[in-house]
């Protein structure tokens, strides 16, 4: 029945260079291409990812290598599967390839997927498997079709900079200078986040085309002809307390060394180069075009040169920190990659990861980059949802500040979408309010809830999200698996388990939950919007964070919701292993 190549194999699949996601509300029946609105919503999220893709013709959504499907045959088979999927069926996707459709039940997930889960993972092993058409790199939101453009990471950077402002600059970044690198993909966010704080941002990127693209999208104000001119402009605008973003063409390692050799010291320094994927990191001395050629012709040489350049960049950042600059790793895995390449661990770890240093208190409240997408494409649906968010989270200054700033400053990138660091309890109330607004017709189409990697309980990565946990459980990867299992039990519409980012050192669960105005959606949302952030609260509570314990016990700042806890963790010397207190 399925044939030799599968039910939906296409001999000559079309390669798409441009995609626009289907819009239309629930009453617009002609826009419904699937057998139900849950399937249609998932399909539109896939298209939305492609609409914002870095390299759509290669199915690369962001991060240089994060793909939404394994190949074009897989992409079109996914599309056709979703169009023909019954309400009581579940599509199974293995590393970007649709491998089966099973009869389940009407409240089961529409899609389950697993991506980039590799035993004894190394980049070399991954590239070999990818070359054999066996896997893809998930990134965080590329593989599970949850990418909403740069807005998600803009808020993450905004909140990180907020924490830095409170820690070091009397809660004010006006007139401060942020030096960073990497303007592609998610790196584009940094300029906006700093300007929203009233500060100045210098961003270095080796590819002038990327910087020009950021100017076109209004993510960058200008490109300076040299580093010296960029510094001069930054100083002038900082002195005038005028927010501005300045791009400069160059390799991050080269430019950071130049800064180190000058008398200029920024107030803050980080980078968002693709260090997590060394094959995408451009080695010093190579243009983007030359790097492309070397990448194809001599992968081993490319990786060696990239890692040597990375080590120079990290060394410069360590030196800047020693000079008093607030330097942090922004989740790029530069420390890990450099240590794997021989950089001294003691030196590398002088730079702290931003989660452990700035963001973890938010995790303890079940917060993280929770977001929603309005699948009608109608901006009015986003306006109504923003209003509901402000109503539901009244008094929560973090939510109120961000929603108002985002409304004022951030453009819509395709589908109207919003990211917001709502916490445990708030998410459930908000999701149910959105579903009610759909029932009443105030919101015209379905709404998809998802969140990024940087959520309270969705990921383990010992040099990123789970770095320096107080219980010492940095490497314990049970939590994202529990996240996925709970969300499946609760009725999430899409669930993804994937290794990603730091190859061999990160496990992440991605989810999508759909509001379509039905009673069934009420049940699903009430459950999964509780489990998804609740397991993050428990993870941090069990690690010893008092704030998380308070939330679990129903004493949160913005919720009285609680979680039943059968047993609290204790250190090894306080528990009973056997008659003599020993393991054996």
C-alpha cells in the first residue's frame, strides 16, 4: 500500500526559495487545507518557520544548521501527511523525516518527534550521519517548527541585560556600550535589546551581507567603515545618551584582539557567533565565500582553523573581563568548544554563563521564553492577546514592561507572534483566557503556544542552562525527558525530544499547544500549561532554590497554584542507603 518509497514520496520535490504561511481564521473554511484545525495549525507553524528561514532552499531555519526537515522529500511528505492526518492519528517524525502515522485518539498529540539523539555524540559523528541522510541538527525550535523569528531571543537578551543593569549599573544602561559579535540568525537580536535599554551596541560580523540585511530589517542603524570609527561613534552616542546600533565588518577574534590592544573598554561584552556548530563558525582570514569553499573541500582543516580562531576570541574575552568589563557567555558553547580544543578549563570558566549568572531566579518561578503565535495572520489577534496578557498578569512588572515595549518597538515577522516570560500559574490562566476569546470570536483564528529552549524545565546543558546547579545535578538529563512525558500525558499537540546545541551535552524538549476555542482545548491547555512550566519549578525546587520551593508550595508572587511533592531531595550524607548507610 505504501509503495517502495512511502505513501507521500515525490520523485521531483519542489525546492522552495520563498514561503508565506497560510493565514485565515476559523470561519475562513477555504483556508483549511487539513482535516482539522489542530493539523492545520501545525502545518502553518512549519510554513511560518520557513517564512523566517535563514536559508529556505536548504531547509535551514536558523543557527547556520538548524533544519525543519531532513530533505525536500521529507518536507513534502510532512506537508502531505498533515493534510491527510485524521483527528485520531499521530504523525511520527524521526530527525526530520516522517516515518509513520499511527491510530491513537482525538486528544493525543498531532505530532511526536525525536531529533539528533546520538549515542557517544561528537560533531564528527553527527556530520557523518548527516552526510548519510540519517539525521539533522535540531537547534532548539527549528526541528519542532516553533521558531518565531528573532523576537524570542530579543526578550532573552533584554532580560539578561536587565539583570546586568541591576547587578552592576544601578539598574540603568543608558549611555553604556555593549560589544558583541554575530549578527546572523538569533544574533541579530542583540542590537534591539540594548537599544531598548537606552544603550549603544557595537556588533561585529565577518559577513557584510548579513549586516546589510539587518539594516534592511531595521535591526541595525549603520555600518561603520572600521572598528576605530565604530568605537568613535559609540563613544559619542553614549556620551549623548543616544541609543544606537553600529555594525562593523570583521572576524570576532581579530576585532576583540584589536579592542584589547586599544584603550577602549566596553561596559559589557559577549558574542553570539555559531560556536556551538564549529562548521558554521568562520575562521580568521577567510571571507564567507572562501569559508564556504574550504568547508566543502576540507572539513577537517576547516574545523581545526575554526577552533583555533575561537580560542583566540575566548582568550580576548577573558582578558577583557580581567580589565573590569562585564563579560559573559551567551549560550554559544564557546567555552566548551575551546576546552575540547585544548583551551585551559580554569581560564575558560572565568567567564560565567548567562543563565547561572543572571536568569536562573526567573526559572525558579517557572518563567522562560513562553510565546504564542496567531495563525490567522491578523495583527488584531495579537493586539487582543497582548491585552489579555496585560489583564491576566496585572501587577507582574516583568510581563507588563515587556509587552508594552514589544508592542512599541518590535515589528511583526510574518505571523503575528509574541514572546513573554510568564511564570507558573500565569501561563495556564492566560491560555484558558485565549481559548475563551477564540470561543467568543474576539480572536479570529487558532493560537499556538510554545517556548524556546531557555525554559525552566525543558533542557539540560551543563555549560548553559543547567550550569552550576546547587545540588550538583548539572549533567542529569532526566528533567527534559520528564517534561516530554508529562506534556504527552497532558495532551500537548506537538512534542519533540532532541539533543542539540552543545553536541553531546544538551537534551531539550520542544512543545506546541493549540487553542482552537473548543472544550477539548480547555482540558488540554489547563493540563499542559501546568505540567510544562511546573516540572521546571520542581527541578529548581529539588535543587534547593527557596523561591522555587515557595512556588511549588503555592506561595508564588503571582499564583497560588501548587504542586504535590512526595519527597524533597537531601544530600547523600542525610539519606539512608542501607543498614550501614552505604551504597553497598
